[in-house]
């Protein structure tokens, strides 16, 4: 048996803590990547039951699933698209589109005009993420959306922070650049609709940046890079059974590269989750420059030579892993605890990294 367990109560606790911190500011729940790995349908249902009715996605399929389940919810496609079929489908769904460039504005306006429809859209501003959005100095291009795109109604404007988890100075700088664009447009008489910039980390750390709405993903899962003051709870862990228990003699090696060698006789248990399932994997590649640094390289080298001792809970006791965590297996030290084949082991895994495990809500 193995599964990824999502604790409903912890999730609901987080939703309420975040809503209360947001006050009157609406929260767009970000549900990309199949709802951060815990299933867009069950996750969105719990969000919706607990007062969230704004959803932000990056794929058409996600928007379709949400519309099917929540006829009245607001759905924002955060990725800018100029694909006519995609635009057309999003208009059918009554979703908000993202205008990230003059070219996407032309494409969206064209499709909407053909259908004699008005596309509701948010304007994306690129303050440093470098993906979608008008550069802050391109105010003229943004204004041309208002002036010439008669089938687009601007309902919002947003930007995305690149370092809110680590660098307050960079975030403030992005915020200032974004605010300046919003202020300039408003001063010139253009209705920007709701302005929003905060992701989870900025939301928690910078209440002064909440503006008219916020976009929250990882905070619902209680997994932020710093300790938050909202009392968010980490949700999600893998549960699996002990598949094999044995005594090994002194000198026995364990795992690839024989990175562990027993210095005395010991009792070990094998569990059926490994790095393929997200165990002992990390998101450093995605979010941190750490691995590019000398420190990061040394850290990596140290991990290769001396595998990190990662803890697994067996019958309520913390046990260390022995040797490298394998692709779908790990070996843990159960010398000092009472356990038998079939007992449960609990493994902390970030839901974003979970693969190959059935997600179970409890
Ligand atoms: C993923 C994403 C978010 C949510 O980020 P979290 O840090 O998980 O809260 C917000 N906005 C955009 C544009 C995103 O892509």
C-alpha cells in the first residue's frame, strides 16, 4: 500500500487563515499543475466550499474542469495566448484572458470581434520574470490596447514576482515598477480593473502589496520557504507499508554506491517510495540559485559522498534512511523500534513533487 494523503482539516485551516489575512481582498486560488499535485477537482472543491470563488490556471483543460464544476466562479487564464482556438474556447468558458503583448491583444481582439463578443482580460506586466507581459516602459503599447482593441475589456492588471521567497529588495523593486505603471494608467484615465501582484510569499511577507487581489498557490499547502506568522500547516505526506524487515550484519552495505555500511549489526526496513515519487527530491532547481553557487556545488558533492539522513516516521518513531534513497525504494533503520512487515511509514513529500502515488483526501 502506498498513497499520498492530504489532510482535509489542515487544508481548511490554511484556507481560513489565508482568507482572514487577506481581509476584503479577493484571493485567486492558483491551481496550475493539477492543483499543485493534489488534484484540481478535490482541491478546488474544498476551496470553493470554504469561500474561494476565484481560480487562476495556466491550461485550457484546467479552465474547462473548473467551469464545469463552478458555473459562477471567476476563472483567470494567467498565461498569455494568441492561439485562436484556445482564445475561442476560453471565451466560451467566460474566462478572463491574459494580454501579455500587443500581438496577443491583436489575436484576442480578432477572435472576439469575429464572434461579436467582448473578451475580458487582465494585462500582464513583466517586471522581471521575463515570460509574459508588457515591459513597464511600454505604456504606449498598453494604452493602444485600450484605444484600438474595441473587443477587449480590461478587467485587471498584474505582475509576477521572481524572488518573493528570498529577496525582499528585488520584490520591492518589482512592486514599485508595477505600481508606477498602474498609477500612470489610472492617472491618464484608463480603468485598469483589479491590480494584483502577490504570490504566496509576497502575500504573507508584504501586506502593503496586497492591492486589489492576490494569487495564492503554495500557501494553501502550508509550504513556504520561510516560517510564516499565519500558523499555516504543512499538508500532505506519503504513507506506505514496511515491505521487508531484516537484520543485517556488521559490514553490510546498503543502496547504490554502497554509500552506507553498517558499523554494527542492525535491523532495517524497506519502504516502497523513492525519489521518483518525490521523496528526498527538492525544488531547488526551480526556485533557488543555490545550486549555481559554490556552496550549492559543495552541498551536492557532500550529498553524493555522505547521503543526507532523511527521517521517516514508523509507528510514531522517527527513523533515519540508510544510504541513498532509491528510485522507488528506501531503506530505514528500525533497530530500536517495535515494528513488523505491513506497519505504516509516513514520509514527508512536497505535493508538487509527488508522482506515481494515488492522492487520498482524509
Ligand atoms: C504559480 C503562480 C502563482 C502562485 O504562486 P505561489 O508562490 O505558489 O503562491 C501566482 N501567480 C502566477 C503568475 C503564478 O504562475
